[in-house]
C-alpha cells in the first residue's frame, strides 16, 4: 500500500483538511507580475517635477520618441509658468497689513526665495512696507508704490498706518519706507522729504509730493528690493504730459482706497509698541 503524502493536493487530503485532521496547504506565492508595482508612465514622472532644471535633466527610456518627451516637458513647463503668473497676479498690488501680520508678512516673507532655480534672482524676496498717515505726502508715495507693485509682482508691497504699527509714531516721520530682503533690513527711509533722507538718495526722493515714480523705482532697484529681470512690461498709452493712462488710473484708484483705509484705521489703531 503506497504511503500517504499529506502535502499532496488530493480529494482525500482535502476531506481530511476540511475536518481539521491535516493542516491547510501553504498559499501559492504570487507571480512576479502580480506583486511588482506598476511601472509609472513617462508623462507622470514629468508631471511630478516642479522646476525647469529637474525637467531638463530627467532622462527617460531611449525607446521613447524624442518628440514625445519634448512635448511632455514643454506642456509641464507651460503649466508651471501659468501657475507662477497666476500666483504673481494674485499677490501684486499694495496690500494693507495689521501690526499682528508684521513678522509673517515682512520678516518671514522676505526669507522665501523668489525663484531658487534662477541664477538671476537674489536670495529671498523683496518686501517694501510703507508706514503712512493722513497727509498728502503719504498719499502720493502710496500711489507711486501701488503703480510700481504691478510692474514688480515678485516684490511684496505692504502698507500700514504709522500709529497702528508704532504707538505715538510722529507725523514728521511719515511716510516711512522699510525695505527687507532675505530676513534683513535693506534700508529705512524715515520721513521721505526730510533733508537727511534727500541727501541719502542724492536728492532723488525729494519732498513727498515732488518724488517722481521713476526716481522711487530707481532707488528701490539700487538697494535690491526689486527684481529688474522679472519686471512686467507695460504698453500703456502716454498722455502728452508723459504720464501713462495706467498710472493715472492706478493713482485715482489707490487714492479712493486710502480714504476708506483712513476712516477704518481711526477705529482700529493699536497703542502697543513695535520695534522696527
């Protein structure tokens, strides 16, 4: 009588296993095809990348036609560029902040690199903060900053009433510009129009209402608060006096916003002090 092989897969052994007399057979190992992860598609690998350098350096299977690889890479770069433009468009403009926002919007925001993969961009992000009061000089400087902000969306342009930022901040010190980049203060312009401030800028940032758009832009460029290679080109129409329609429209728009801010600020001024 042949010996029973309990490891065999027979009907008799199955009956014994069903009654618990024999242990169950070990499960068959899964085939390599069933256990190996699915090979990612080449276009999915490209879509996971978020900068041009990584996309350019990505090497794919040589059997994939070059024109397909180029097409996938171009599509991904276009998506990234569109996302960047959308972000810049949303963040451009002169934005009001509160005292509680100062550390986040000024110190911390200035530490973020505008484009870490660009050899042209300085470290960090330019931040220009204007402390203002209800004066013609402040309104004039704010309107200029509003215009510049749309030309340089990579720089953060912020405003806060001087009294809200620093308790009992003197009117003579306003408007004040505080410029940051990479976590450090680039320059402070206290009371634009004072003799000391005029001498520091070779007379360019002259008495508040006499300060011109081009001069303020040039000064901010000279200290590194603006990224010249990221400037948005404008084709706005010029008036006979040399001003652009875009500039005049922005000026009127911002003056109307300032009036609203002044009314709101009188109710929300803080008495605590902030060291700048």
